[in-house]
C-alpha cells in the first residue's frame, strides 16, 4: 500500500512516519503543494536497495564482459566440449 503524506506530517508526525517505514519496510512519499517532493524510508530498506543496485551494476558489468569477444564460451558449449573429451578417452 502506497503511503502519501503532506510535508507538514514530517514536522507533526515524524515518529508515526518512522514507525510505519520500519514496520512495513515501505517508503513514504512526501508531497509539497500537492506535488511529489521526496521519499522517506527506513535505513534497512535503503541499505537493501543500495545492495541490489550494486549487484545489478556488477551483473551488468559481467554481462558486458561476456558480450566482448574474449574467447569465452557459454556453459552449454563448455559442457559439450568436456563431455566429448571425457567420453572420447574412456
């Protein structure tokens, strides 16, 4: 459930907002003059999001490296070559 609150709630109901963020692990969207202004979230949620972004960046880097012509083979090609080598010598 999305929680949208006016900016005045930061001053008047900050404890309530903090408790909501910690219990639900969901962000609270803050509006100013009826327009989105900022997002409040628990530290745990923020750290989790940062870890995911770091993982996605590493995966994107690995994917780009695989796409380069580095002579690397995909797993299926590697496994087929290994089976051929093993079965050919046994």
